[in-house]
């Protein structure tokens, strides 16, 4: 399986940033083969996928702006109706953990944005072993292993 190539078979739970959802639904040619591997593993139940409701907010903006109700429905179905994919709300524990991340990473040329801090805090508090994103700057976060999709595109 392709997940072995980048070590995901060693994890029980992965936290997904918004970009993998967009690449999957939009069938982005650069990323589709990698994100299909992720979502196939989640759909089969071999790995649990989690994210924050921030992802739902972020993926729905463009389809709503464009009146693309079919795309919005695809996003809702993927994020809300997948057996092995769970979204978590922003609660007091996530907010505090996200604030701590933002406080820690507020200098040295790297500043974590609030949505990213919420996503990562959600993963940390809900048992994620790894965070999958396409934001290269998030590799600076040391609390969780961060995999950047662009880094694995060229791997065979």
C-alpha cells in the first residue's frame, strides 16, 4: 500500500489539515494519488482520520461563493458522513491548547496562525499521531509529526 511509502501504516490516527480535503474533492492532479491513498485507508477503517470543524468552514467558502451546491454537498458528505473520519469542535480545551501553540510559536520567523493552531491542537488532544498538511511552515511544530504533501509528491 502507498501509505507504507511515507510511514502512515505505523499510525492509528491522523489529523488532516484542510488542504487534503480540497485536493481530494477537486481531484487536484498534482496531489490526487496521495490523498486517495489517505482517504482509502480512512474509508477502509485501517486508519482513523480526524480534523477540526475549521476544515468544514474552510472547504465550504469557495463552493458557496460560486453557487456550487454539488461541490458543497460533496464536502459535507466527506467530512460529516465518513465512518472513520471524525470532526471535533472548538471547545475550551482546544482553545487553550491552540493558544499555547500560538504563544510558543510567535517568533524566530515563524508564527502559527489561529486556524492552524486549532487544527493541530485538535489532533494533539484527540490522539493523532501525525498531522498532514501542505503548509511547509508547520514543520516547525515539534509537538506532533508533520507531513507536508509537497514533500512526498516526488517519492516513489
